[in-house]
C-alpha cells in the first residue's frame, strides 16, 4: 500500500512539473506571439499583445477554478481523504493562479507601452 502511495505521489509531482513547461494555448490563429512581440512598434501592436495575454490570463484563471473545484470534490470523498489528491489539485490551482497573475502583468506592461508608442 505504501509503495502505491509513494508511486502515485511521484507520478503526480512529475505531471505537475511537466505542466509548468507546456504553454496553455497557442498564439492566436495566424499570429505567432514571438513574431508579434518582435515586430511591436505601434500602440495597436502592443494592444494586440495585451489582448493575447488577457486571453491567456483568463484561460489560466479558468483552469485554476477547475482545480479548486476538483480539490473540494476530493476533500468530500471519504475514500480519498487518505490520498494526496486534494493537495495536488491545490498545488496545480496555485500554479495556474500565479500564471494568470503573470499574464495580467504582461498585459498591463504592453498597455503602458501602447500609451507611449508613437
């Protein structure tokens, strides 16, 4: 029993680590965010990048909410209370929350750049 628990914790930790290296979504259809950033000169360019980051922040916030909901469901299931499922959902939700905040910050910075661009 202890071996299964250790194995499941190790697998979950690897999965969480792997998730941190994956992008949440691809850049908007027909637009590569790297190219958008490299070519940004006008206020409209920076507003487009800010909108992209707004979308990414919204998606990360939705994922955060999903994992918080899963955490609560795991906590309510008596047969799963001994497991670490709720802990992992909480950890994943926290990571999505941090990611959403970073995307919001990037959007804000590009909006500031849009105001000062000519």
